[in-house]
């Protein structure tokens, strides 16, 4: 597929149904010798997804996980959401973040106040445990920024799709920005402009797989290897070689999530 290597996927959903057929074969080869992928972080979304991430983090050497509740699943929480997270932390030493958490005002029937409370609970939980966060924000920029200003959490805004102005504000608050397949889409001019401005030490690469495959795979099932295509597009925007961008993104991922040879 590509000569590029050392890819770290900072945001994946290998628990999704499109991987049911070949999950273990795919993960074994992708996280094995000679693969262009050197690490993957699972973004948890609910209780089952938290269990999945923990199991995989114990099974595969370079598989790391987060624990958290996605805003879109705000009505499918376990009985004691915070207690469930507390217990989960004891089950793996490769839990590197709380996520994916945030605000989503896109889907039908959301409860904005409940979402904000759920997000704040999870930020406080992360801060108490000195963990960074993986944030999701859709159609809720102003409310999200207010919460970021209030808590000043450590973390990444995944699949960043806002304007350069919003990017500047998030960066000034100390957050990282995650970029994936959307960067390669023809109609992503605004995101390309934002990426052009992001400093070398503040961006991560991600897939959000199985969704959002980059061009030329748009519409197909995505997996972590396809970050090579994101990096090639990023090279054109930043004028920095794709391999160098992959290396920078990996270093930033390892820094934010405190993944290192002597740590995890
Ligand atoms: Zn996601």
C-alpha cells in the first residue's frame, strides 16, 4: 500500500460491526512485525466498548485504550457510570485516556443539559486520575469551548472539523487536534486551512475507523494503515514530507497519552 511506516492511530473503533468478520486476523497482522502501523488507541463509547478496549489492550502489545461514554450514547449508561469507570481503571495498565467524551447536538433526541453534566463528570474523573481526554464535538462549538475554558483539560479534540479560529482557541487552551480521512476530502477547505496553521507539536493522526476512510478509499471500510493517505495529503498542505509528519504525529500521541518504553 505504501512505504510509509511508524503510523500511530490515535482514535479507532475496532469493536464496530464491520470488523466482526476478520477482527482478530486484522489486528494481529496490523500490530505485528513488518506492519506500517506501530500503535492503536481504542476510543471507548459505552460499557461494552470499554470492556472490549480493556480485553484488546491485554491481548495485543501495541493496543491502548480509553474509558468513557460517548455523548451520542448518553441514554445507554451503566447504572453507576462513574463507579463503572473507576472499576475499569483497575483492569488494565494500558488505559491512557478518558474518552470519547463531549457534546453532540446532531442526532435526534439529544438532551443538552444531561450531555454537559456527563461531560463535566468525565473531565473531573480524568483530572482526578491525571489522565488526558479524547473529545468529540459536533454542532456544539460554543458550549464546548465554554467547558474547555472552565476546566482547561488536557486532551485532543478528535476529528477536528472546525474553523482556523476555533483551532486557534483550542490550541491556546493547550489542547491537541486530531486529523483523519476528512482532511483528504475535496470539500474540506476549512479543515485544510486549520491544519496548515497547527504547530508541529500539537496534531495527531487518527482514523475513527471503520468510518471516514480517506481518499482514494472514501466510502470503504477504514483501518489504521490508511493514515498513510492522510499523511500524503498533509504533506501537500504543510510542505513537510509525509514520513516526517507521521513521525511527529506519533511523538505527539506518545507525549499526550504518556506512552513510552519505560512507562507502558
Ligand atoms: Zn470516534
